[in-house]
């Protein structure tokens, strides 16, 4: 099992550009999550999906959109990137109250 | 509202010394509690979890944590630090919300080990 995979690993965007971060899990989990990690702030929840076809806002949803394409895949889209969105993004899925994390995407917006 | 507070953003101990990382939580319902570890440039890995069974929880790499309801604490300990323990550690609290569990993370504690 690959667990949770994320692409890309690194990305540099200019202000105003758009991009989609991809996430997939092969553990048959219903719940999936997107977090951002910034120094000294821990992980903050952007969006989550309780099951295929449903999504809900987390703590910091502004500037992001998500799509739960199917049970395996949960993508995060930045429509118009801003420097404040420079961060490390983690996708996670949950089973038995334990979250499994992907390796992260390091995004820089200039 | 549920929250997690980790005391000390940076803790430094000598190799072989006791490791103690502090975590206090606030929850209006019985919580599930977790400690995660993050090595440089990697994702988070679960160390241990408390889900209302035994209050003393043993995890991987010799770590353990004790749930103390009266103190609303879930401190992480390891009797003897090893150089490989240097990493960032996150305490987290979870509860069942709607149809999905949500987890709130503390701000993290960076553990350094002195030779």
C-alpha cells in the first residue's frame, strides 16, 4: 500500500497563478483532509471531506477550493495564488480515529 | 471550544536524559488524544493515541503518554533520549463532529538532543 500520496512535491507560483494539488489514498478511508503548515502555527485545517461527494470548510478556507473526485482522491485548488499562501500543504485520510499523512507539497508564491 | 496547548516551542535535552513534552487540551466532550512526530521534510507520523481505554498509552520508539482528566493533560515522555528523537512533536485532540472526525493540532514542540 502506498498510503497517502501527494503531487507535486514542490511548486513555485507567481502571484495570481492557479494550480491544483493532488492527493490520493489507497486505504479505503471515507474522510480526507487538507492542512497547511506554517512555522510556529502547527497544522491548520483548510477543508475536509467526510465522504465522497461532501466537503466542508475548516479553519482557513479562504482562497482555496476542493473537489472530492471519488473515494480515493481529494484535490485542493488555488484559483489566484497569493504570497500569503506560501506554505507546506499536507493531505491526510482518517481511519479508526487515526490520521495518515502524505509527504507534503512545499509551495512558494512569489 | 476544543483547543490544544503545547507548552514550550523548543525543548533541548541531553542524550540519555528524560524527555517531557507538555500538552494540555480543552474539550467539552470526551476527547481522543494523539501525539504525532514530524522529521525534517516529512509528513506526520502517529506516535501514540488515547481513545478512552487505558490512561497510560505506550507508543513507538519508547514514548508513552498519560491521560489525566483532572489536569486536562496528555504529556509525552521518554525515559532516555536518543539522538534520533530530534524532531518536531505535535499534540492533537479529536472528537466526532457531524459525520467526520476532526483533529485540532497544537503548535508543535521542536525537540533537540545534545550529545
